[in-house]
C-alpha cells in the first residue's frame, strides 16, 4: 500500500472553514444533484450492510413508490 500524505491526514483542510454562504451553496448543490430517492436507496444499502455485520435479519423491504 501507498503512504498517506501527512497534510491530507491531519484534517487541516479548508472544508471546515467555509463561509456559511459557501456551505449552504454546496449543500444545495448536493440536494439538487441527488434526489430524495437516492438518499433512501443509500440509507437502505447501509442498513443492509449493518444488519449483515451484526447478524440481524433484514427488515421487510418497503414497496417502491413507483409500484403503487
């Protein structure tokens, strides 16, 4: 494996120092580019991974809104 660049590892980037208006603009861009359904799919994906890791039986999958 490669070496980790210490400047990238330290967490001293500018992301946390963004102006409020820039942060809001970045969050809005994410919301605009990734619709609500994507968020639901990603949450479901991570829930399945968590259940698999903990040995839980997966919950019943909710019906897709388009199927109704």
